[in-house]
């Protein structure tokens, strides 16, 4: 009898140990799973923080001016944007207009000059066309800035501007080229690492005509002189645009 009771105790003990084994394994696996989830969440959080920092470095928003102040609105619209559509004349397409999405900068954040600078390569059609025919236009919208909210980009109250003139390549050793490159690299840090062998150079649009809509009632009449020298009416002396 004692032997049977001893064997029963041993068998019961073995059954308990076998039952504990899977439970412990499940607990271990559960711990590993939640540890992996926590690690992934931490990585995702770091990525989001990095992206937010990049967004902040590219675009520092200022309040939108009163729509009645056309010149201030035009300058604000160009200063607050970081990309737009640059249009050139495609000589190999019978002179058809060729539009291309490009990054640009008109100066350091919140210190824009109004003149858009571009970092282009002749490996892309835009720069190649401009070297043959400098006529160009550049369009930017308020919509990417985020201040149009839920209204459609074509709504007149969501401002849009088209600058028309000549797209010119800058002398790489000039002070203005240095200024333009610094303005571009500040808002677009990735440009610093673009392949040197691709021959990127700084271009600028010399402005001859302006078309802007920021409210109902049609385009606002703005001359290039008014746009480029907004303080002239205050009898202030303007420094060179690129300083």
C-alpha cells in the first residue's frame, strides 16, 4: 500500500510538472512578443520624431497676411512654400510647355527675398530646356502650407501665385550663387548629399510678371517692383535681393 501511495504521489508530481512546462513556455513567449512590440513602437516613435523635426526645419510658418495686402500675401506665399511647379519651353516637343515639380527656396526661413532659387541638373529636362530658352514660369499654392484647411485648392480664397520671367543659371563662384545654395540647403538638407557627378547648379527665376489670386474678384495687380521692394513706399533703402 505504501509503495502504491508513493507511486501515486510521483505520478501526480510528474503530471503537475508537465502542466507547468507549457504554461511557462507560453509566458516566456508572451514576454518575448511584448518585448518585440515595445521595441518596434520605440523605433516608430523615433522615426516620427525625426520626421517632425525635418518638417519643422523645412517650413517655419508665419500668419497669413490680410488678403487685401496683395504684396504681403504674395511674399508670404513664396516664403512659406518649399516646392512648386516650374514650367519651361520644351524645344523637342514643338515648343510645348513642360511642367515639373521642383523644390525651391527664396531665402532663409522667414527671411525670404521673394526670388525663387532652384538646384537643378541638366540630366533633368527642366534645366536642359532653360539653357536653350530661358522663358519660364513658377507656380506655388497655399494648399501645401496647410492654411487652406478643408477648402479645395482651386477655391479663390486658397491663394496661388505664378511668377513669370527668365530661368537663369548662376555663376557658381558668385556671392548670389552661394546665397542661393545656402537658402536651398537650409530648407532642403537632403540636397547636400545629392550626387556631385550629376552636376547640380543653382538657378534663379528673374521675375517679369506676376499672377496671383488670394480672394474673390480676380487676380491682384502686382508689379515686379512692388513685389521685390515691398518697403519702397516707406522710403527705406533696399539691400541687394540676395542679402
